[in-house]
């Protein structure tokens, strides 16, 4: 079975791993963009759960690490384009922090492709769909997070 | 914290009963292992909660009684997921005291379901799983408030825009996602606190940026409502695009005749402070209290008012034009799209408001002839004038920045700027206008002859998916091209207009009738997108090549002149202006409204509104209607006198603050400062300046910043709820 959109509907059932992806997005751009994707009925895989914050600047690096420690297979942080931040420059500050997280992930041996920061504006519904589809695809290729694997 | 631990152990014990399919057996083991690792940090994070609990909260997490209300939204949600399963699942969640569903939660009966449930079940929090909080959070907050709870005890789970609508063919995935969304929302709702919005007074003044017909109408309406209005225009006079037009469709009344009285009204109104040749330079503050810095560009000429302020009684520019007569510099006039000369000191056209000359300092040679011509009494001209910065305070602002013509020379196949007799519609307007460069005689630019065959190319750059043009419909080109056809039939006997069109979009009141009328008058319509235009080098006539899609045959038509109905695009400076006011834009650059249907004049920045074409292509009636709508919306906070700000402020947990001051520099609004308190240095928040972005809270190395409604324990609880589960 497949859905209109560039992805198949996966096989589900007991014992079949499904990716758990934590999304943390800003209220003004990416959350609105995700809403627009809804309005436009742009189909993407359902493996992401969104936590809404007012600005990506609010996102503590520890939130990302907490998600990974809790067993997330991937984390997506998404905010406004540079220069478009509702709070002037929160996304610049977030981006700096997120680079730090990526460096940290690399040095502890956690594939940094599991974590992504994107910029999706309130008018980019189609882009939001493409971003999530791609994130899910990447995570499916990478497989379950080694953190959860180690705990077995 | 004790409750949290209990919940974790309970969850692992009763896991076998869980019917949730995405939680296979191996994840259970994983979670057990994950729990201890996660605890210390969760403990550190939620330790902040008791410290703050004394301020706003009345219930602890363990005592929370949450009601979950699931909306079907007709079949919008119910059609893509199993509502019954979501409801059954919600009942198993900790702290959930009541679960219900309804066809339309936002309707009156739906809201009374919430009201009744809160009262009967002594709920402490409400979760509605429905559409986006960006759409109905205010609605349900009001419902929560009416049921006797603090409105901020409400949390929304988005299961429509970000679930049922985007996973329409994946019922299982959609249902699982909805269950998780409810669980995440319940986890946050259990930790929500009572919050109280702050009321701030609203400055009894408004600002309108752009003085085209939209900006003028908005300013006039605001002034009529008794509100002091600053009208900012970057050009030297008001009127905008409409002042360049000759006639308007479908009534064929003269644009100047209906516009100039409005321009005069604007100039005359004592409530409107008109600032032409000015730009918004900086915007600070928030709804009710915007501090706007305006850059008054040096115009080199003083108004009578400015002259009086400088002690020159009876001086200043009176618009006599003596200076223009002596100025030796000749430049193309931009208002006439370069088809008429102007001097370095000039006005756009004789009817300008305000009637004040302006010096183009880029071309002025500072010879001083104009100063002599102006004379010792008026002394209006100051060649050394510098830009000035003026600060004003306003409660609300309207953006009406308008549009530019798409540079149609980018579509090389039509030969604009290569072939002399290919012109744009705006140039046609100036040529056919009695006050234009030819006095209203339509002539060919190549030889000054009157054309007998004129081709109109519609959708020139609009509805163009090649990447060069614009994908959208510019919305008024069909109609003005019909009007142009009428004008040449009327003015030039024997002249035939040929209209090359894709569709004629005559959607407005009396527009379709106008279309019939032009057909009857003898205009020729050829359905086909023009592929190419070639010039006969000898006669300078043009060959329009297309496919007649109705007769299904190729067309090569020789005409004397081609008029391109060029697409429109946002005004050049729109991007800079919108960023100052924190307004988003759509992919094409048009400014983004708060909601395309329910709030087309509002923006996501409270107190900033949109009027006219800056929001998207509009004809004049729609532009004026949108301007009146924006003016009405902008006057509401001013007449109310005060507005409530969302209480998402930062605050300092002083016992944790090390006084490092890292946050102080991070704040984009300078809302944070370091103060001495009980012999320690701690951070202090100026609530009036804080906009609640949380950039400080996202960085604080000690976790000492509490962000209302987006507090660290609340966000961590959401992440934990998703990844560690939380079923009982």
C-alpha cells in the first residue's frame, strides 16, 4: 500500500521497529508551515511528534539530548529563515547551539544525521512535507538509535 | 517528583495490557533501562516547579485532573483515524479524569460539553484534541475560562492540520499519532499554571505605511474615527499607483477625478500627519506601544511649516515652480516611466499632494540657480539639507506598501526594451492619459504615428510556471486590458485591438458585463499564449506569434504596437519594511495575513495590519475594502484603550541564578539586567519589554530561567511523554 506522496506506508505490527522522531518547532514559522501543509493536504509519513515552542531560541540543547537519551531515533528542530525570526534573532542563536549539539553527537559516536535543523516559513507547507518525508527516510535508513540498542 | 516515579513504575508493570501497536515488547525493556538514565535530568528540571508553584499554581501535578475532549471536525478528523480508539486510550493516561468526544468541539454545544465536564468532574486542566492551536486556541481558552478555570490551564493537541489532513491514507499511523499527541498534551496540561495576562495601555495614535489608495483610505478612516494617524510615504507625493492610471474599469470613471479629492482630504485632515519622502527606519515595542523611528529623507526644500520653525515667516515652498524652470539638469521622469523629462528639482505631476518640490540629490549639481530663483522671501531651498530622524509612538500600524511592475524584459521572447513598440500596460496608461507625456494621444514610440492595430498580451509574466515569471494571477490585468481596448476603440477611429488571452477573468461586480460590452465594440479575442514577438526592422511593426487554441491553428499577426499586461510583484522595499514590523511573507513575497479567510487584514504580529495589494494582488474596490477593514481592525485596540499581552514572560528563579549575565546579552529586547539582591547578583526581567521568545531560557546554563507556559519541566514532560510513554 502506498499513499500519494513520495513515501510508502510501512508495515506495522508487534516487533517491527518504527522510527520515533521528536520535532521541536517554533510557533510563528515552522508550526504555521506545518499547519499550511495540513490545509494543502500535503501527505507525509506520520512518524514525527511535534512540541511547539514560541521560538527556536527557546530550545535548550539539553532538550535535544534529553530526547535522544529518552530513546528518540531522530530529532528535528525547525524555525524561521534567517532574518525572518518573529523575535528578531532567536533562530540565529538556536542554530549556533544546534551546531554545538551536532559536534557533540559526532564526538560521542552518535550519527549526527539523526539530528537536523531546518528553516521552514509559514508559507512553505510543501517544504514542510518534503522536510519531514526526508527526515523519516534518513532515520529509517539509519535504523534504531544506538542508545536504545545499547540498553537492550 | 514522587508522582513521576510512581507513574514510571506503574507503567512498566501494566505494560502488557497496552494495546498500542507501536510499542512492541522490546521497547518495554528499553524503557526500563532508559528510565534511570533520564531521571536525574528530569529531576533537575522539575525541581524548578515547586519554587514557582507558590506563585501561580494551585495544584500539584499528582492532583491534576485533566479532561480530554476529542473533536471529529465532521469527517475532517474522524475520517482519517479511529476516534473511539483514541478516546479509549486517553482514558488510560495518568491524571485524566474525564474523556469525551464531539462532532464539532468549537461549536456552541461542543464548548458547553467542556463547560459541563469541568464543573461536574472538578477538572484542573483541559485538553482539546482538534485543529491547530493557531486557529482555535483562543476559542477554547475562552471556553476554559467560562467553565471557571484559568484560561491558561488549556492545552491543545493538533490532530487535524498536523495529523488527519497529512496522513489521510494511513489510518493506523494517524490513530497512533493522535494517541501520542493526546498523551503529550496531557503531560503538559498536568503541569500548567494559572497565568494572568498583563494589560497595557494603548497609545491613541496609529501609523499607516504607504500612501497609495489603500494607505490613504485607511488613514482617512482612522482620522474619521478620531485617531491621530501618521501617514508615511516613501515617494514625494501621495496617491500611489492609482494616480498613474487614466480610467478605471468597469465604470470608466477617471482615476484622477476620484482620487484627487481623497488626496486633498488627506492633506487637509488635522488628524493625519502626512510624512512624504520618508521611510520607516526602526520599530521597537509591541501592540499599544510601538516606538517608530522615521527617516525623513533630505528633500532639499522646506515646507512652509518647516520654514516657519526655522524662523522664516511666510517662507517655504508654495509650489510656484520657478526653481524647476531654471534647473539645468534634465532626467527621465520616473512617474511617467521615463517618457517625459524632469529636472533635478521637480514634482511628479501638477496635482501632487503635498505640493512641495523635491531635489533629486543624485543628479543635482548644486549650481544654486534654484536658490536664487526661489528668492529671499520664501528661502525654501536648502541644498545642504540632511536626513532627519523623527520618533513617534503609535498603538497600531497598518502596512500598505503596494506593488511594482514585474521587470517584463526578463521574458525575452516578448522583446520589451529590445523593440521600441513593445510597451507595458502602465506605459499605455500614461500614454492614453490626458495629463500624460503625449497629452492623451496614443502614439508609437518608434515614429510617433498613431497605431491602427494594437495587440494586448495578457498574463505577461503572470500564471507562469517557467520560473522566470510569477506563478500567481495578477488579478486585474484582464480587466484593465479590456478597458484599454475600449479606450483605443473610443479614441482612435478604425483602430482594432487584438487581445491574446489564456482566460478572461472578469470576476467582479459588473465585470462580466463589461467584457461583453468590449466584445460588442469590436475588440478581437485570440485565445493563446503568445510564444514569440518579432520586429520588422524596416517598419518597426511587430509580428505576434501564437497558437489560436480555439481554431487550432498557428497565428502570425502583424501589428503596430504591443502592450504587455505585465505581472505585478511586491514593492521593492517591502522586505525591509516587513522585517521591521515582524511580519512574514508568502513564497511570492506578498505579506502574510494572520488567516487567509478569517483574518485577512491581521498579521501574526499583534497590532500590525495589512491593507491593499501588499497582501496580494487586488483591484481598486478590493484594495479600498481591505483598507477599510484594516483601519477598523487597527482602531479597535486604540478605542479599547488597553490590550492584554500573552503572559509568556521570562522570570528568574533566584536561588538557582549564578548571576553570570550570559542571558543579558542574548535578549534581543534588552529586557534582562543584573541586580543585587540579598548580597547576590541575580538576573531581573523587565516584563514590559519581554516578549516571551525564551532565548534566555534556552541558554541559561543553570536552568534558572522560568518561561511561563513553556517552562523547562513542561517541555521535558512533553518529550518524556512521547518517548517514554506514560500509560497506566
